[in-house]
């Protein structure tokens, strides 16, 4: 028995008795001392045959390897299925979510016409106060400003600092999730 948890991937689709499905390339973990596999996407333990999975060395996945695990669907996929996010000096860095999951996250965008109208009002080389955090900046110099929108409806909400835009994005525009974060901070 190994000294740590063993990560595995499903080698085929498996329909479970509750009509959920383990999908090929789903990542799971066999916790130390357990005979079941905990599949992360399903968030449940499942007893399946060892013929239905293969052991995965998760330390050999990621941007610098041919395979990467999506942080949303928790499948082991070709690294090329992850969009480039930024460039490191030595290698490209890719988004943590695969392109399929990324499209679901991005949701609905403003219409091109709405976006063009708003771009005419973009603060640039002028004092800017973020309506969320209140940070005072010089737009485009000491802080970038982003056009924020509701990802469910595509409705534009306005200009905010890039930090707040990232924060709202990390909370997936979900008020319930933001309230849970408030309770946690309190």
C-alpha cells in the first residue's frame, strides 16, 4: 500500500446505479486505506473495478507537460485544450480551466454595439475611483480599469479596477458565494 493517496483516471465511461456517469478521463483519488475511488467531478466515493481506472502521477501534469487537469470538470486533458493565459519567461502559462469549461464560465457577453458605446467612456489618463473598493488611481497608469458585466445576462455594470473585476470573476458573479465569503471573513 502506498504511503499517500493514489490518483487515478477513468479509462472508460461507467454508468452508476444512481444514473450518474463516471466519464472517461475523470480524475479520482483512492484515499489511503480505502477500496473506493473518490471522483472529484461527482464529489462521491465509488467502488469500481481496477480495470476501469489507471494510476495517475498528478505531479507530472500541468502547463509543462502534455496533459493537464481542468480545475472545473476535473478531467485529464491535452494541455493544448487550455487557452494561453500569460507568458512566463521560459514557457507559456495556460488557463486553469479547459476551453469547454471556460466558455461556460464566461457566459453571455455584452453586444458589440453596447461595448463600443461604453468604450467611448473608458477612463484613461485621468483620476479614477473604483466604485467597489474606492481605490484612487490614474486610469491606465497606476491601475487598469475593466468593463464589468453580468455574465448571466450580458448587461454592462460599469468600469471598475482590474483587481475588483478579477475578484468578482473569482466569485463567479454569485451573490450567495460572495455572502459565504463575507461570513467566512467575519
